[in-house]
């Protein structure tokens, strides 16, 4: 059949016409591992769609030629290049124009989805008449823009609301979560979830005989009614406010406003969506969250330098950390053995692993196959086959050395040996080894399943190759590797400790605990320092503080010592600084006329910033970006501020330095600016 059409090849797209006059548009973004909607990709798409408007095919299928997925969204790298809000608006309006072209094609259109289908990729799929997603664990669909401080901007708000109904669509956009193909089908984000082998046939049969679309049920449409919207919006604002303050995270509020005010008028909502995203995009929050995405990619990149994946992991020490590390590695696909001297301890490891898998995997079949990968190993038989050995026994140099002496001869010659020590210098442990270069620190944070960072500790004798192997291993268990030197507290604990200690000093001065915590949360910390100390365990805090005080100028507050002596260790004993009820701290509101010290927040935050500067001077991490990444992913430091060093530069190094000097005059030497400030002051002066 001569349709007058020819195959067209662009740099990023390939347009193929088959004998049934169906057009297959494949995206394979050049020079990139992942498909994203860069300006160049969109411009070529516009050309292709204009062509299809002139020569309409019988049907169109858009798919990805990349193995890892469909499209991971707009190109985030381009989000920092806009010179003005107007320039951002123009780029967004171009996206609108192109997706409108796609939506208005006079033939059935299908997005054939596998792997990642996120952000702009999901918006493009929503502009197609049908969406078919591969039913596989790799398929993830969603609209995660809110995590970057914006909301969907290529017409996705309007189209998601139409496809999924207001409650579901807003929930998807407000949480930024991603979903499996089946979950997305239930939510009406996609029409079909089919196994890979049926994808092409499913597309063809839809194009041959396009099925009727089922409209949203009336009760879902009703929720869009202008009289109901203000009530629903009010409830949503209240829910969002519990998680994110409007001043720090404006995007979810902007999205709710958009829906509340314009949901009746599609064209106006599209216009307002573009304006809203343009204004958010050039704002500080979005720019800082985009920076955080970049930092995350940098850390992932550090784990990508080595090929080849280990298979067997052997963990020694079934305490909370060791057990949870073992459970996590098994969840990430490794064959794991966990060794401990006590049967009971191993029993508890398996029980906790089961609880974790139940929460994460839900399906009994998946839970049991994952549990099969986690083997209790009292005698340590599996040590000999392990590619990675992780030591997580208690913090005692001599005991660890003895263990290393005993296990090294049994280990494979090229096995990597990692220690989860948080306080012992690696050099002291490496002494016990015949091959000291094989030892690297792998410092996990508690709870292992929630904390995304692992400090990769480089001892003086660790070989560079093994540091990279450890980083690659961290990445392979979906964790972000941060290389640090072996020094007390590494980066994260060293920076956190002065902040926690300042909070305890404030408590000793009589500042109500809730006020201290609220100020930190108001700054943007995920949890106040007093609650954090209680959650981590005051005995652990005291131990780290004692170790750090041997090398750093910190004095451990008496109050902390007293509570530990009384066995009031925080959440785990039901009483620490706070009393705990059902696992939650009971926080008493201060007197109505209580006025907190004006410099409370500065005292907390600047002690942290001062310590980051000291770490950089000491070379604990290589540069300011890595310090920011470590503190954000290791402590949850206000992501919308872009990290402590970025915060410092944003506020003005000179200005913050002066503030620190004032605090030093008021409160003494613990606020003495570190000598490392000089470098940053000079840098600011040089940059004008
Ligand atoms: N824009 C630009 N680059 C992107 C991107 C995006 N939206 N999404 C992924 N990438 C790039 C990464 O930078 C990385 O590049 P590299 O290979 O040059 O290092 C590559 O794609 C692979 O991503 P990576 O994060 O290393 O892979 P992963 O499998 O761990 O995670 C995603 C994949 C898609 C889940 C993750 O990259 C992600 O969350 N991306 C952002 C999605 C998003 O927010 N989209 C909405 C944008 S408005």
C-alpha cells in the first residue's frame, strides 16, 4: 500500500511506518543512557508531529528504544539555564504546544511504556489516547515534579485529573510517588498492564480496532464540582502542611490552588499551569532541589566506576545494624549469610527481616523468595564463598582485630572486607590484616532501610580500587556512596554532634524542648535535635560524643550523661529527654508568654556549618558539593536550602562569619570560627 509516507530518522527519534500504515515513533536520545525530554528532543518531536498532521497515519505508537525505560521526564539539566521567568514560560509553552499537537492527531495514539515513565514522559503518555504499560517490576510510572519544587507543566495537571479523577490525580502529583503498571492501571493512569511478550500485539490490536474509552464514573467527576472544590482543597492544604511548610515548599500549594480555581476551564487551567510552573521553576526552592538531584546523581556516579557485581555477601554480627544490613542486602537481590554467636540473635534478625519484607513486598511469594536469600550462618561456613564481607560487631578495637585475624585466611583472595565501625580508625583495624589494602569502611546509618547514604571510609592503607568497589557495592544496594577519610565521626556524625550538643545546652539553659525542636523543624530539618537524640538513643549519642570529644573541642553536657546514667535512653526505653507514648514523644507546649532566645536557630545551625567548614579543611570529603550531599542525605538537612555550604554561600559567607563571631562573644569558644573559613571568605571576596 502506498501511503506516500517514508521512514524518517532524526537525531533522537526514528519514525517508522509499517505496512498497515501505523507509525512507530521510537525515542533513543543520542549520547545519553536515559531518554529525557530535552529541548532538542522536543523540537524534533514537534517536527515529526507536524509531519503526521499533514500525512495522518492509521495510528501512532510512541515507544522508547532504550532498555531502561520510556522517558524519565523533562531534562532536569536544562532547568538551571533559564535566564528569566519569561524564558522558562516560553519553554513550557512550547511543551504545551507539542503535547497539544500529539493530543489532536486525527488517529488513535498509544504510549507503549516499559521501565521509567516519569514527569514529562508521563505527561506525554497522558496526551496519547491509550497507554499500555509493561507489567514488570521495572516499570515505574509517576509525576514526581513536586520533589523538584515544581508541578507537572506540560499539560499534565489537566490530563492527569481527567484520566484519574481529582483525588487520585492530586494524590499522585502531591506525593510525587511512582507506581507499578498494575497500580497505575487501578488508578486509571494507564489502560492496560501487559507482559512484555504481549506489548506489540496489544498495541497493534488497539490500533486495528480502537476500544471505547470508559469515562470516569460520575462520583469521581462530582468531586471536581466548583462547590466541593474549596472544601477538598482546604483538607488537602491541611494534609500537605503537616509534611511541608508553604514558605519552604510552595509547589504543592500552587498545585492545589490551580485545581481549586481553574478546574472548570481546561484552556485557562493549561495557561495557569504554565505560568505557575514558570514562576516556581526560577524560585529558590526549585533551584535548590534541582541542585540536590544533581548531588544525588554525583554520588550515584561515584558508585558507577566499576563493572562486575559481587554475588555473595557475608555479614558478621547480628545486632540491629548488622542484621538490618544483611536484610537490606538480601532485599536488593544478594545471596546473604548472617553470622552471629547466638541462635536467638539470628532469630531476631530473621524476624526483623520478615517485618521489613512484609512492608515492602506485600506478596507472600516475594517475601519468601527474599527470605530464602538470607541465610542464618552460626558457624560462618559461607564466609569462604563471600565476595563482600561486612563486619558489624560491637565497637571494640581488640575484638575486631581478633576477628579479622581469624577470618582473613578463610576469605577468598579477592574478597572485599568492610567494617561498619563508626568510631574506630581504620588504620587501627587494618594492622591485623595481611592485606590491609582490602579493608574499607562501610558506614551505614540507622535505620538502614530508610537512610539513603553510606559513608565509604578510606583508611590510609585502603587501596583506591577497593574504595571504588565498596562505592559500587553501595550503589548496587540502592544507596548513595560518599567517600570520606578515616577520621573521628567521619563527616555526618562529626557535623551532627555539635548541633545535638548545642540543643542539649539550650535545654540545660531552660529553653523548652519543644521550642528547640520546633525551631530546627522551622529551619527545615526533618526532626528536631532533641527528638532525634531520643530516637537514635542517648547512650549512642553519649558514646559518639565521648569519642569525638577526644579530638574535637566539644564538651559533653552533664544532662546527657545524667539521663544515660538513669537508663533514660530515649525512645527505646520510653523515656529520654521526652517521655514516649506509643513510640511518639510527648511534647509540652511552652507558656503562652514564653519568648525563645532570638539567636536560637543560629546557635543550632551555625555550629553545624562551622563543623562542615572544619571537615573540608581537614579533607574529610573532597569538596563542598560532596559535603552538602553528605549532610543532606545523611541528616536530612533542609533539602530546599541546597546543603549547608550552599546555604552559607546563599546567605553570604561574610555575613554568616560575622554572626558566628557574635555568638563566640556571647557564648564562648565553642563558636570560634574554624580556620577553614578563611578560604571561603577569600573565595567570596574574589567572586565579588
Ligand atoms: N533529566 C536529566 N537527566 C536525567 C533525568 C532527567 N529527568 N532522569 C534521569 N536522568 C539521567 C541521570 O542523570 C543519569 O545520567 P548519567 O547516565 O549521565 O549519569 C541517567 O539518567 C540515569 O539515571 P540514574 O539516576 O543514574 O538511574 P537510576 O536507575 O538510579 O534512576 C530515575 C532513574 C529515572 C528513577 C532517576 O534518574 C530519577 O528519579 N530521575 C528524575 C525523574 C524526574 O524527576 N522526572 C521529572 C522531571 S520534571
